[in-house]
C-alpha cells in the first residue's frame, strides 16, 4: 500500500488535463521506500516516504 507509516501520506486523486483541455482521472503516488528502522528500541521494517527519510524523522537500523 502506498502510505507512509510516519506522516500518513498516501495517494492523491485529480484530473490530468491534456493540451486540448480534455480531463481524465489521474492518481499521484508518494515515493515510498521499505526501510528497516528503530521503532520503540527494536528494528522493524516499515514503509516510509522519502521526505520523512530526508528530514530525519526516521532512525535507520
């Protein structure tokens, strides 16, 4: 599932608009990575977005 365990970021929906102004449905997914992180003192594999990794919200194991 494309959802961050830290910030709860998930998919967003909207319209893709072509040059002729036709609208079709589109889904944007966040950049999610599976990493081994320290949660409550124990290493655990979680899904985290790259923004949380970059900002230091996650301590890697």
